[in-house]
C-alpha cells in the first residue's frame, strides 16, 4: 500500500463519512481519480463501482465482477471489495488495517513521542503537544472539515517521530552528541525510514519527511520547492517552526523569540522559508488567537 492520499471520484455521495481523509481525497473529474463510484456507466478502463437501477456493480473494463442489490450494508461490502482489489489486500486484513490497527499503532507511537520529549514546566506540554494544539486551532480557524482537522492533529502528533530520544541525549549523554543541530537535521529521514516499516502509518510519511522543506528550496532533506512540498507538510511546518522559535534557542535566530518577534520573522520570510499564502493565514490566525487566549 502506498502512503499517498488517493484521489476518489464519487458522483453518488455514498462514501461520505465512510472513508477516512487519512487515505482519500475527493476530486470532481473521474479521469483524475484512482477510485471511482458512479451513478452512470463510464468509458474508463479503471475498476469502479456503479449504482444503477437499485443495484450495485463492481465493473472492470466493461466486465461485471460483482453484483448486489443496493443497501447501505451491501454498498459497504462492495466498496470493501473494490478497496481490497485496489490495495491488493484481503478484505478483512484491509478493514483491520484502515481502522483499528491504524488507530492502535498511531496512538501508541504518539504516546511514545510525548513520553520521550521534554515537557515545559509552565504548561506541562511537550513540543509535539503544542504543535498539535496550534495545528488544530489553525485548522479550525481556516474552517477545515472535521475529518481534515482530525487528520491535521494526528499528523502534527506524528511529525517529529524521528526525534525520539534526541532530547534525552541532549540532557544525559554528553559524549554521544557532539554536534546536536547537525545530527538533528537527520530526524526527518530517520522518521520516514521508521514509518517505512509500519504501513499503518505510511499516510504520515509526507509530513514527517518534508515539514522542514522551505518554499525557496533551501530546506531539508530533499530541497523541495514551492508547491512540490506537500500541502500538509507546509501547513504543519509553519506551526512547527513557530513553536520551536518561541521555545528553543538555535543558531538560526540566536535566542528564544517572543511570539511577536516570531510573527515578524515569518512575515519577512514569506516566499523564502514559508508558503506565502499559508504564512499570511497563519499570521492572521496567531494574532487573533493571542489576542484572546494565553500563549503556551
């Protein structure tokens, strides 16, 4: 199974609420889709579900592979059949993977990340918890759907999976870390390598690997540029930078910045370090948030 989000065309609207945005994105043209659910026959070589005359058909190259009378339960069954064919997984293995197993593994890893991070004494929150908190608030500010908000929160909790143990090495193992900032540049690669061994978490790969890429291509690890950087990596990357800048002293900005200083830095670096559109929206969001809520 690939970790990417798959394009889904559904003219029937039957999949609404059934498929998680962790794996699927709706598109308006079936030619752009990898998975198709339609209420009319299509001239396509792709396998798709057809709803016609109160019956459900699984069709591939004009051949009827599967047929059921329409009902919500039967639609879910035939959808599972299509997905299992698409992902090359048995139906029951796929169902477990997409739901309970993914949640189970993700929750364990998120708890492990927080356990290994250093908490702030004032808020009792770690860096990951703060990034997830502000990412969720930012997503709500942008009026994202509930599914999108949950996805963004989940990805923010996983974004620094490659940094597990780094802070403990900083605090307790002087002989093993001689150049922490340089070593820390590898955490995006380390995280993506870890995720490659857990297919339940492949959906987080883009954010884990690319949340330190810069708009102008000067980031790491792959020097992606502009919109070639995955959208959610850009989204969480801004929040991640803001939290690090306001809680951690680095050679980038020589000391911990106030929220106001961090906002000015983001403004100055639009189209350089940050997505100009997302950056402007984040500035508007964080100014509004800080005018009403306590900074954490």
